[in-house]
């Protein structure tokens, strides 16, 4: 699973997130690529919930 697929699964618009906050997007993508979905989800759950509120996929 790619980071973009993960964001869509979590109902986050990856294009809007990347356009609005590219540095945070790249940091999270690098962490996701290095850790995998399960570890990323456990480590970044709070951050993902905050991002979902701002960049909700419609």
C-alpha cells in the first residue's frame, strides 16, 4: 500500500494535503515508507485524525 492509498483509506484528500502542507506530507510519507501501515497508524493516529478534519476526502 502506498502512502496516498493509505490517506484515501483514512478519508484524507492526499492532493489537498500535499498542496497545502508539503513539508508535513513529505515527513509523514517518509515515516510511512519506512515503518509500514500498522506501525505508522499506531504512531501517528492523533496526527492523522487532525489531518482528516482539515483535508476530509469527499
